[in-house]
RNA sequence: GGCGUGGUGCCCAAGUUGGUCUAAGGGAGUGGUUUGCAAAACCAUCAUUCGCCGGUUCGAAUCCGACCCACGCCUCCA
């Protein structure tokens, strides 16, 4: 069986076939760098990370490009509000974004094209569309895409252009469009744009909302590539418009598989800036929730399923991660002399994992496969049936699975802010007390540290501690 | 108004091209083993039931019809 992906454009699962042998080219819509991204945004980037990691697990070579939108209404407005240049603003949030990706253990894309570096190519594409009659210029120096010239408009979002209800924003728009649904390819300069403008055949202005992705994806990945992802809110209008522009500009197929991730919810409402119900990664780390718990929570609900955020889920997530980590630790130290090399169970787990994940990244099924191996392995170690070689094989298997999950070795991202020397001293005192069978004194020290949020864990290798 | 998604145990959640579902997996709970204590681990237990009603069928969580509830898109948004 091949991998199946749910393709937004056909609204069904399709067998995944790569254009160029073993090399998958994917374009993933990145952030607009005018503010910190919230974890709803990261849900999508996390999904894209899972997708890429799984393709790699299955032996594909993946080339991923993620755009950074560093010029648009939001970035311009915010930089003016703060009285700094556009570049100063976007540099700040590009850095924050990369830092967050690192914290969340999201593999860096191979390419991070930035809109402002592709303006010349965007102008070319707009000109191309105009030359072919797909676009027209208005008196204010803007250029619009004429959707009436493109018969497939609405194919991705499954919207009929004739039935689309005009939103307020459209009717209030001061630009002079011929058709209400036509969208801007190039926006003529307005005073609110300040010093953000480029010279073009239509005069001073800046790129429209969607042209950057058409240009950067086709420039970097070729006119026709495999996968294009984003959140479901990108389906319309962003990806619909991008598709129209690209197909009309290149005259070729654009994208084979459109994959979109669902929203992260808070109290059953979409997490968004406007509802003010969002959490940033930084918020959660400050509240003491480790990055691996956040990663686990975001990655372990199927990407096309709405996910309701709660701190309770973060706590559950942490425990699941711990269970995997403890399992690996236990395997590492295992010294039993059983004869079971675990090869049967490993094969079952790999097959079960692959079958599940091949089915449109069915992560729940994949996790079931992993945890069944965990339970079997623990039992086998407890009963001394596992061989040391078997333990090693299971470790290798778990680490292969973790290439997809990416949680075993990630850093919590928390600032510990505790006096380690003090804690070590207390642990030493407690050890001495316990050696004298003075358990009351030992427990007093345990309680003291617990009051400071430090939990002590006795292991065969000595006492460890963690900050809760 | 148009288009669409989802309702499964205490919580999260897979299964939804009908039988192998006497319904995975994670978390919580309960009883036990182990541990000076704690943690971890292991064993056992935890839905005659899949939003509601009706239908098709030898057989339905899975198919059909009606209904209820929640959410989303049609406007910048991951």
C-alpha cells in the first residue's frame, strides 16, 4: 500500500505519487512576521513538520520551502505604530519565529524565502498575467486578477464565484475593481504605506496579498511540485488565488496535493488574535509547561481534526512523553539474560505504525502501535524474558519512531532558575540520613524540596530531581 | 442563504469502503505486586455500547432517512 493523503482539492484520500522519483518537493505557508506566533499557528507548522518527518521515515528525500511574509498590511501597520522601519520589525519576529521552531523541535525548512527578496520576480509574474489578459490595471496604479478569465476559479475551496456573498471588507475596499471577487496582484502606493514601496511598470506600489507564494514556490520548487500545505484558513482566499495565479502564469499544473490542518480551539472557539483567546509558546513556557508537552499535544491529534486546547491536555501530554522516555531509559540499563530478541514484536510495531501513518498520517493508530510495543517491552523486561540484544533492537526501533515524533531528546525550553548546588547538597544530606535508616530526616528533606517545587526520584543510579 | 466538519467510556481519541468491534491507544480512577517513603514499572479492573429516532440487513459505531447539538468557511487570519 502506498501513502494516502486527503487532498483538499478532490476532498478525498488519494494515493501519494511523487513527481520526481523519490524526491518530494513541498511548500508550506509560513508566518507573517509582525508579531509572535501563537500555538494555534504552531499547530500548522507542527503538522507540516510531522508530514515531512514521516515522508523521511518512509525513505523520501524532502525539500521543504516555507515562506516568511515580511510585507503586507499587518507588517506595515505595525511598524508604523511602533515607529520603526519595516525591516526592523520583521527582523525581530523572524528571529522570534526561528527561536520558537527550535524550542518546539520543528525541523528547519531547507528554504525560507522572504517576500521582500522576490519583488522583482513578482513584478514579472504580474506583468506576465497582464500580458496574457488575466489581469488589468486600475487608475490608482493597482493590478487585479480577473477571475472571470479563469474558468477553474473556486475549484480548490469548492466555492462558486457567482454565489459568493460579498463581505463587508470587499465592498468597503477603496480600490477600483471590475469584479467584486477580483483580487489584487499589485497594490498602488497609498499614504499609509509610508516608505514601503517599489518601482514597477504600474508606478510605485507593493505586491498584492497572494503573489508572493506563487512566485516563491515556483521559483524554488519548479512550476509543478508535490505538496502544498497550510491551515484551513488558507484555503480561501489565499490558496485559491495562488492556484489561479500560478496556473495562469505558467500554463502548467501547479500542485498535486493540497493538505490543510484544522484549527486549534480554546473553549470550542478558534484560537485567534481577534478573540484574544490565544497563547504564545512563550506564555506557556513561562507558566512552566515544557516544550515537549506542547509538541506532543499539538502533534498527537490528527491534523484534520479540531483540537481543543487546555492545560490539562498539556499535563496528560507530558506524562505520555515521560512514559516513552522512561521506557528507553529502562531499555538502556537492561541487563537481563532472557532469550527473546523482540524481533517479532518489533516487526508488528513497525508494520502497524506504518499502516496507520500511511493512512493520511493517522497518528492515533501510530501511537497505539508504539505504546503496545512499550507495554510488551516493559513486561518482557520485568519477567526477564528479553535479551540484551532485543533491548538494543527496541531502542533502535523507538528512536526510528521518534524521528517522526521528535520528542525523546528535545529540551524542555524552561528556565530552571533553581540553585542546583543547594539541591545537590540536600540530596547528599538525605542520602546520609537514609544510609543511617533515619527515614524521618530523609522525608523531611524530601518535603522541604517539594515545597520549593523540586521533586526527588530515587533510581538505581542514585537520586534524581526535577523542577515541577 | 451556499458549502463543509464533528458528536465513541470520567477526559482525550482510533475505528465510520457492514461481520475479525465480545469497540485500539493515552490520561485519570480502583484493587494488587514491587519500593523504607515517593516516583517509575508490571498485573487486574474500567462502554452489551458508539448524539437521538426510525429503516435496510442473517448481522451496523460503520449503509439509508429525519432530527438535535457544536464548530468552521464564503472577509485579513495557521
